[in-house]
C-alpha cells in the first residue's frame, strides 16, 4: 500500500488533486481518519492502489518520470 505523508499546509483536497483522484476516493481509502478536515503534519494518508503500476524497464528502453508524483525505481537483483 502506498502512502502520502502530510506536509505543512496539506489538506485532503490538495492531496487528492496532487494524485489526480477525487476527494471522495481519498476519503474512502482512509476510514482511519475520523475528520478529513483535520489532518496533521506527518500523518500517513493511504492512496488507492489503482494509482500505481509496475513496469520492468528492459535494456535499451527509455522511460520518463512524472516530476509531480514521487516514484520509486527498483533494480532487480
């Protein structure tokens, strides 16, 4: 499960916009947050797993990373 760590000034609405999802989708993914209007710095907000896909980059293949979203690149062992 992927998470977003709330930063200063962060709101559920801003987080939803950052990831291109609706506020309702974000709220539904986070039933542990009793009041979505009151999130605090450092809080972990769960993101819908449908936002993420895994692609294995093959030799000679090029890829582009979207700078607006954080991503982790894994190197197979």
